[in-house]
C-alpha cells in the first residue's frame, strides 16, 4: 500500500511528490510518455511575483527565496507599453504590477524596436527568466532520492474508494492511502472518477509563436501590452510572442489557433517597427483556473484522503515551492507556514460551499 499516489506529472505533481516523499512512500502516475508534456512544457518560463490574485502573489513571494537558492532565476525585467486607446488599462496595470512609469526615450533604449504608436511606458526590474527544466528536474531528483516511483504512459482509467484508501487502475492496479490530484486540465475529471463533485475548474488556451528577432534581444525585457493584450519575451536569440488569449477549452493536447495567433501577432506589430514574416514554431497550452482564479491546495472537505493540487493557471512554476510545501504540511497534519487566512483562500473547501 502506497502512502501517496500522485496523479499528474507536471510541475504541480512533481513538486508535490518531492515534498510528500519526505513523509512516506510516493508513486507518481503520468499519462504521457514524459513528464511535463502539457502546460508545464509550454510555459512562458517567467517569474513575476505581482502577477495574479492576491493569494497567488503571496505564494509567489513565499517561493522566491527557494527559487533563488535553486538557481533557476536570471534577471529579465518587465516593460509595459500602451497606445492611446489603452490609457485606462495602463493605469490599472501600473498599480497592479507595481511598475514605475518611464519616458519613451528610456523605453526605446530598453526595447529598440518599439514603434511610434506607444504613448506611455512603464518598467519594473523584478521580473526573472525561470529555468523550468532545472526546477522540474530538481524536484524530480528529490522525489526519487526519497524512494518515489515515477510511472509514465499510465493514464488513469478508474478510481475506487476502499476501506484502507484508494484503488486506482492505470494499466496496472495501485493501492494508496492518499490520492493527490495534480492532473492539471484533467483535475475535475479525476475527481469525478473518484466519486467527488468537480470544482468547475476551467482550462483556458493560450497560444505562442516563436519568431526571428531583427536584433540581438538578449538584454531586452519582457514586454507587455497594457491590459495584457499581448506579450513578448526574448528566447535564445528569437522572440516569443503571445496574443495572451484565454479561450475556454475542454481538456486536450492543445494547439495554437492560427487566427487567434495572427491577431496577436498583428497587435505586436502595431507596437513595434518590425514586420513578422515567418514563424519558427507555434504551440499552445491550457492554463486551468478555479472560478475565483486562486489555486486549489489541500484536502477535499468531502474526502480528506483526496488532496487537490490544481488550478495553477499560469502560475504553476513560480508558486511551486510554496504550494508544494503547503500541501505537504497539510498532509502531515502540522501547521502551515502560510497562515490560516491564506490556507483558507487556497482550500478546496471554499468551492464546496
């Protein structure tokens, strides 16, 4: 009998497995042939601690020192630009993202291809590139060092509650005392298989294109359109550009919508002096949100042996250190270092009332 059976091999599941492996035996099941296949493998790979709901910001800030210790952060900076019609969105984001308004001359120095349509700009230096593979592999090494087993190509097909815990069918049969639902876009489906009502988690598609850069972009900041109408991030000599859409989807292996991507690239072109003539690659991922857009961490009030580690939205990597630590503290029955108020904001109990 396994102590903890983790369903899902993205950053949520792998970080949870690492923490829980210090408490007991762990097996992690991943449906695909490799870890991090879905949203985890399609991340924008950035740490921006003021991004998201207040509870998400708190988790990101609580994760920062460990991310620094793990040497996965490198300076990038964040710049926002606005056209005339985006002035209200600019004012909102200026406060929400804790940015400082800068002159257009400084903006042009930081982002040399900035076009003449921009009327305002802001900057904050406290945004970082995040080495997602290094963080994922670090958690995986910790889990395996503590004896955790990782089984890929094992989609879960049935879950049954037993007197001692759970029986899970995933090619083979697994028995566990505690089930950890870290299934990303499929988290509600896992709950239903386990006989629990879903939490109305909603996967949202976000598309991305990788395009050639006309200049060396290595020193450029990440650039955001006011109201998150698009964003650009340097990537190994090229540029990642996203329309930053949030399109509700059913759980699936997502791909970019060509029309949405074209619209996003057009918004990017309106703000720069370059023309996008070709794509190097394109893809999409599903960012899964709870109705209140806060993470879902902890035992289900209807079934304490069912732990949720879901609803990460686009914040999975940057919150993973504090989120996984919090989950393990709850699983171990001890006090949580996040405090009672934040724990309540993240608890699945808030969505069962």
